[in-house]
C-alpha cells in the first residue's frame, strides 16, 4: 500500500504525544500543571544541543524564522491558557474536548493562506478525526 | 441563559485563547517548515517556548514543587513532546496536505487512551471506544 510521505512522521508524533498525555496525568499527580509546564520546557531544552543549527540559521528568510519562533510562543501560551481554563472553573470534560478542536482553525485558514485543497473523502477523514478527538477527550 | 453564562465565564475565553494559540502554532509551524528543516524548526520553537515557561515560573514567584517523580515525568514529557514536534515539522516539511497532517497529529489522545488502559489499567468507557472507531476510520482514510 502506498502511504503519503508525511504519514509515518505523523505516526511517530501520535505515539510520542500519546505517551506525553499519559505522563502528563502521572506528573500532575505529584506537581501542579504550571510546574509541569516549566519542567516540560526544561525537557525541550535538553534536546537543543542535538538540533543546534549554527550559522546556517541566518540563511533562512526572516519571516520563516519569525514563524518558527512564534510557533513556540503560541504552543506554550495555548498550554498555559488550557491550565487557566481548567483552574477557573472549566470542567475538564468540557475544556479538553473543546480545545482539542484546534485543527479547525487550521482547516478554515489553510485554503486562504496556502491555497491547498482536499478531496471529499479526505474531508470525511478530517470530520472523523475531529469527532474522534472530542469523544476521546470527554 | 446558559449560553449567556458561558460567554461570561473566564474558563470559556481561556479555552478560546487555547484553540486560537494552538491553531496558530500549527499554521505557523507549517509556514516555517516550507523552508526550514525540522531540526532547526524544533530548535527555534523551543527558543519561542522559553519566555512563556519563564513567565509561568515567575507567576509562581519562581517557586516549584520539589517532587522528584513529578519533575522526572514532566522533563521526560518535554523530551518526548520535542521528538513528536520534530517529526510533525518533518511531516509539514514533506509538503503534504496541511489540514490532513494537522488533523491526523491531533489524534494523539487515541494513543493516551489505549496506554491508560494497558498501563494504568483504566477502564475504557463506551464513548472513548466510539472515539477510537472514528480515529481508526480517519487514519485509514488519511493513509490513502
């Protein structure tokens, strides 16, 4: 069976983030969600020596460098907002499935920004995936 | 009435902020990955996450609980989340369809639910079972 090239990369993402979800449950049994976020960033930093790009980084366009940095800001900001939502009275059974719908933002904006389109079958797949994350996070 | 109350609730607007932030993160990850290779994307991503980590730490007056177990799990979380991030950047870098890659990678709660059953011996609820069925359908469609 021919798989698209991105498929196996995404499977590795799924498995590692799936384990992260489990460890998140375990870590927050011992420390607060905020402490967990701070130590998570420490975990990111441990990987930095392996990914250090050296002077090569200056060859990329300024915009793309800005997007990469800002993606890190937004990812951590999203996690922080999630913790505050839960702390300020949001039920986990509502907040978790609602926030899992973040791909919707991408799906809505991508046709305008990147001019990509998807087939009807793929739309069915996207809808299945969104229903799945909501049901799995409830 | 319930809608009015929800619109006034703090948790609701923080949930909206979370969705918009993560949507923005995925979209910007794709935009950067068109040119920048995954390793460098992950390096820069981390540089972006550090100030938020520092702000959260400062918000707790630079005090964190000292539970070795909790800290070990959380640091390990960072390492694994970083590896997952790296392969997500790699997926975007292949020029595959952004909506499909983002939807597929968002299915990770599926793995968490399966592991919670296998390792933590948690019981799977019927609604989660149904979720796994939808996830399986999505993955089969995406693999074409």
